[in-house]
């Protein structure tokens, strides 16, 4: 068994910054992460690219390269670090420390922590279009991960479809790396600029982000990649894998050849751990997803359990670092850490930075609104990929008397497969909300039970220090 | 199908997929190694037996579930490929320990 002051889960911008900050205050820290090296999704494989494939840093860009210094600071912080480790249970007993069960190196280890910081970040919003389960259809983040981690890229014909900053960034990265893109199918609804304009004055505080967005838009426009605008009714077509993509663009039907179709409709908090430990969540209507309720210290409704980074609400990497810093300093205060010189000044500074970084969110939300069609889904399209449950079946569950996702799950097995609802949870909530004519808050979300990751018999048998 | 950018410092890793010898680069996840070697689908679904391929590459979709060295239900996108690994396509729903499968699914 491992006893520690602060257990941090997730080694992205928030987790690394929190670990380094907490170490400065004198807390003992353990950081647990699923990846083999620190960086999270944004700085995925940063150390490997710096040491083995420095040429790739050119097209991956300066914001990616900036992760190297962060990883270095974290490595030097003296925090304990378990890479390639999976938290499969997190428990909050009535009294005493929180317990995490972690599969690491073939053994399940028990971690007892006085405080827990969840820095598990965001996941891409699942995009349930017809044909999205065909091999060859992936998320844009998946393709970007393969490019960062392995230098792998999809062969032509490659089509990108969706909306938002990550789509832009990846298209520009591909172009800079000489990877051909057949078409970008932009699903952003008409009038982005008009929607964004009222939010512009406040957003100017985050001018750095705005400038970067502008640069990316210009780079895409001058790349020569065909861009179809105002895309709707997207479908992936093919027998054994994707062969063509069909959609409407400005009302006209478009059909394009593709052996890889990459989808992206923004990112949402990864809800698994905050749900598992019973944190309260609220629906965010502008972003169409649930957020854990957080105090301005970053604490959830479960005392001693904190959230930093995109898992608490989407803000991007620089904001994540500041929320990580704030949470670490607040936890240090609460646990009576020995060394907190000018901690309060630090918190004020971090909050100021955070305010500037969050100032662009309303503008981005207005310009790139989340899909309005997911709650309206019906018919054969698969909502739950694991158990192959259609939108029609989910609607049918309402007629059969299912008031919420947990009853729909019992009726249909949706959300009962290995992903435990990660891929269908939001869609099921949205469809049920639409069918009942209620707000998603009144509908709720799946109850999440352990183990939240597959545990092998060997890993269970080797539960260390359980007695 | 995927291709690789030139990588002069890459080190080759040799593994097998359903008995066939394949090569990857060190640092690849098992899921990336298979896609890089031209393996289009890495599992079939328990319900209809449909072919599936990795979707998220970051541990959330579970479409990369695969058998590695005799252990089923590994997330291929989270396991690094190693020399001598025996990887097999996962057909349907092989043995999750019963009690866990039940509990996890409630
Ligand atoms: S590809 Fe999604 S979990 Fe591995």
C-alpha cells in the first residue's frame, strides 16, 4: 500500500503543474497516468519527439514544443510517478483517506491519499453519424495522436469533417507535414462571425488565443485544401471499411471518396472518475455536456476531491495549468503543508491568468456551437457502439417507460459494454431529454461503477497490501 | 491505410498478429502498430460480429480491445508494442471474469 498526501490522476498540463506546485509546498505527491510518458493528450509523446524525432516539432508547432519544458519541470519536481498505470476504482470512505486501486506493472496497488486531484482532462465528443463504426472512421484526436506518437498518417484520400479549433489545427499540421487532405467538411453553422462578434470585446483579454485562431484560419485558407462549408447530414459509406463520405453543404449533396474519415465536434470533460466517486454535475447548455460542480478552489461536492483542467470544464492547456496550480496551493493550505511562501499572492496571480484565458470561451462557444442534431437522432444510426444500440431503440425505451439513462441501460444494454457509456452517455442523455421534453439536468447520466477499466485476473489476484 | 513519416532513428520491433510476423517502431502502441502494418480491423463485436477498428487512440472508446500474450480485453492503444509480443484479433466477447463483467455493467 502507498500512503501519500496528494494523489493526482492524469499527467497533462493540469496534473503536471499541480504536481510540481504541490512538491514546492512540501506535500508528498503521486501522479498516476495511463500514458508511458508525461504530457497528456496535448503534449502526447513530447519527450520522445524532442529526443528521437526533432524534425516533427516543426510541423507540430511551437505550442506543442512548449510541452518539453513542462515535462522537464515535472520530472525534476520529486513527485512519485506511475506511468502506464490505470486507476480502476476510486473510493471515498466516510472517514479517513481516499483509496485508489491502480493496475500498474501487472499488479493492483492500493493508494491511500489525504487529497485527490482529478486531472483526467477532456475527450472528444462522440459523433454518432451513420457509418461511424466502419473501420477507417476515427476521431481527429486519434489521428493526431498517431502522428505525434508514431509519425503515422492516413493515406489519401483523407477527409476531415466537423468543427472547432482542433480540426483547424490538425488540418494545418497535416498540410505543413506534406500530408494530403482531399477535403475539409466544415460543419460550423453559417454566421460564425456574427455569432462571435458580441463576445469579441470581452474575448480580447485572451488575445493570444484569438491571434492563434486567426493564424490557423489563414493557414487553412491559403493551403488550397478544398473546404465545404455549412455541412450537415454527414454519412460514412462503405462495405467493410469507409469508401465514401456523403453530406450536404449549403443544401447541396456532396459525395467524396475517402479511405479515412476523421470526425471532430469539440471536446467535453471525461466524466468517468468524477461520476464514479459521486461528484455532483450540472449540464452546460452552451457546450452541451455535463460539468462537475466545482468551488473556486477547484473542489468537487465530495470533500477532499478536486478537479483541475479540462475535466472540470473546457479551457485549454494554459487554463488547465492555472487550475492545476490553484488546486495544488489550496490543497497545500488545507493539508497544512510546511512550505507555502507567498501562497496567497501566487493564487491571486493564477486566478488573474485564468480569467484572461477563459475570456475567449464564450466567443468560441458562439462561433463553434456543439451539434444541435444529436438529441434529435432517430433510426438505425448506432448510438452505443459496444452493444450496437440504435437511436430508434433509445427512443423506444422512452415509450417503454424509461425515465432516464439507467433504465434505458437496463432495457437495452446501452452503456453496458466495455466503454461503460463513455461513447454513448451524452447521446443517450440528449435523446432522452428530447423525447421527454425535459432538460438534460432532469434526465441525468449513467451511474458509473467500478472497475472503470478492464482488470485482468492476474492484476486482481495480485492486489498488494489489501489485507 | 496509414503511412509513416521518415524516421531515421526508429528502432524496429518484431511481433506477431494471429501468428503472422509484423514489424512496428519502438514507442508504437499495439493499436498504432497494427494500423501501421495495414491491419484494418482489430476486433469483431460480440453482438453482430461486425469488424471494428480503433476510434479514439486515447483509452475511451474500447474499440481497440485485443488479445495480447494470451490476455484478452487489453486496450491496444494503451499498451506499448514489444519485441516478441503475440497479438491476436479479438473475436466477440472473450472471458471477462464473470463477476466483474456483471458489476461493471450494472
Ligand atoms: S482506440 Fe479507443 S480505447 Fe483504444
